[in-house]
């Protein structure tokens, strides 16, 4: 099917109409009592995904790994780490996912491997190794130090000295994660073979880790200093990564990855890309032959402010190439949780925003029950980023704590000691309790998703902004004669909504305050503080 000629509702693909749910496997459900989540645990919770109404499960890395960066340092791309299970467990998972009409998306980490990967062991064995050029090796600079000033995201120089061969190798993250040389055709072929392996098994697509890092400046020029860097910020941000990321040639690589996926029916490539909007949208590629969904993280990175978010939505909608499909993300395994960023009072407003904007939404496990960042002591810390750059809040452990399923020991996550602690409030903030409470955050998510499925205006309709001031954000979603008005109050004070742009007579389909659902609206709509409404215009 030619994407550019899509016209009818039936032509929309599952990844456009549906909702993606990110599972961080270490923390979702443990089935064997070792305190670490696993594949069988995910299988055991498939009923929950069906109840919630999501369409696709994205699983963070489950491959063999020394776990220096908890699975993002892969030592074998074609197997399963024993802590998560084995290939039989994976085959069972994908079979059961598909039998329920759901999709499965895997994390693909093509920018770097583990230093324990056979490719790197061979590469570092000798300067004349057949795989020497599979990684990024450089001689010292004239003063004997690193080849240039590039920094590791996780702290310190991005160059690691190798005594055996007297050269440096480049690592954008940990020294245990050497970067692959994606200018090498043999590297490309090997990774495309990995993609074929999993696609042949039936996976429905990939979330491609750090897509914008995959190609580096061929001249290895120094990155410029960042004039806006301040004390307390990540040391990595002291330089602007002009030459170490987002190089023009990366789009050729992404297009090749897309060509692999295009050999299969209805598969998807999602790119992890932290860039300004005008750079982000280039990853859709020429004629939309890049990533299907370059992840749009602006709801994660912006202040929780109605005016800033309204502007970002308009800029994003205005920058999208013709026929490209938008997407939105509120949380992930690397950034503070929405309940901690926006505050508990705003989590229902956030839910309505995420699930009513035009495009594909991605939920992060636990956000649907309002899980917050968990205080992790220095003794409990697991994240290498926190250990390398301590004390300034870069650690990701607080957002990776176990799912809070019920009020039993360890929140129903494990019968053993969890790899990270649960917060004290898990006995009151958990799935079971919120499923039984129609006014809970989880129940709101479930109702929203159900309405989203029924209303074409919400899952494939157009987006029309309604200009507002102060703490209000409003827009209309339209499809096939139906119009839905969304009003969100980002402030704590009540407000009145009026607009000459839209007819206001309607019926409230979904509200953060359950008691308002089913009420009819007139010419002026009163909206409480920290409140959100989805209104079907009559």
C-alpha cells in the first residue's frame, strides 16, 4: 500500500490508530521470585493489557548482556538473557500477544554493543582484525590524549584508551558500550540481518535506540562549547554535540532500516530522537521512507505550562511533513515520571492530553496509576549514570521501580526482594485498588481509551487549536462530521471557557471529575481547577 495515497479510514494502520504501552521488563512482573521481571511475568499480565485497551506492547531490551547499562549493552542480538527467560518464553509471548489481537515491538540498540560482544572482542584483538573497522578506533591527538573533545553522555570523555592496540575507541555512553561504525557496510548488513531475525519471528516492529547518534562526523571535529551550560547541569551538556550526533548521512541509514521493515506487512520503526522539532521531523525521511514515528518527546521535556505546550503542539503540527503521522509521549524509562513533573493534581489532565492529541500515544508502565519517582538512596542506586555523575539528579532508578499491582508484599510484583524498592504508598496506589474505583486515574485511562477506540475523531481525526489564554488549553478533533472539544485546565483555579470559533452545545463524554460525565454543556463552559473535559459537540 502506498502511504502517500492513503485516503480512507480503513487504510489507517494499527500503529496510527492504536496505543503503545512501554514495558520495562525488569520492573513489570517477576514470575520466579528472583526480584527481576521476566517474559513469563509479561505473559501473566496480558489480561491487563486487554482490559486497559492498548494495542501494542513495546518491551525494553531483553537480549543477553553484562547489564552494565541494564540491557542497553548487548552481547548477543539474537538471543534472550536468562534473567528474562529463554527463546521458548519469547516465542510463547509473541504467540499469546498475537492471539489476543495485540502487537509486540522490540527495542533495537544498533548504535553500540557491549564490550563483551564477539564483534568487539574480535575488533579489539588487533589493528589488523577483520572487524577492526566495525567500531570507531582513532590514534591519540598530537598531545597523546583523546582524538577530540567529545564527551560521554554518562560522564567523562567519550574516548577509551586500549592498551593492547594503542588506540582509543569511541563510546557515546559507558566505556563498556563501544559505538559501532555505521559507515561500514558490513556493520549495516549484520544489523539488518538481526532485524530480519526478529521480524521473521513475528515481531511487529522496533523502537530504535538513540537513532540520532548512529553516524558521526567523518572529520572528527571538536564539539563547540555550550554558552548556556550552568553549574548543576549534566557535564555532557557543557558542549553542543554538533559533530557527534544528527549527521546528514544518518538519514541514509534510517532509510535502509525502513527498507528492511518494508519487506514485511504492517511493521513499524520508531526512532528515539531527542532533538528540536525542526530537526526531529527530518527523521520521517524523504517521501516518508525514514522512521514511521520519530519519537516526539516534547511533552516530557517542556515545563508543564499551558502556553508552552500549546505552542509546542502548534509548532509540531506545522512542521510535520505531508502525510507523516504525529506521536506523543508523556514518560519513559529515562525521564522523570509525569506525576512527579506535573504534580498529582495534574495527572488526569495529562492523561486526557496524551490520549486526545492527534497521533499515536505511548504510555509508560505505571503512569496510568500515577506512579511517582521513588526516592533511591545511594546504597540502593543501580543506574551507572547516577554512579558516574552523582548528586545532580541524573539517575534513572527513580522511574524504573517495580509496577504496583496490589497491596500485597512487594506490590504483587515479586515474591522475592525486588531489584529496586517500591515506595511506601504502593498499598494505596496500585492497579487492583484503582480498577475497583471508577473515579481513579486508572479508570479514567480505561474510559479514555475506550472512547478513543469508538470515536474516529480521536484516533484519526484532524486537529484544530482553539486559542486561549492563561492556564487553559483547548482544541477540537474532527472526523466524518463528528467534532470533539477538549478543554484542559493546567492551573488550580476554576475558569470559564468561551469561543466564537466552535459551537459549545454538547455532551461531556469523559471528565477528570467522573460526576460531570454525561452532563450537557451550553454557551459558556465552567471548568474546575486541574480539570479536563472531552465534549462531543451536538
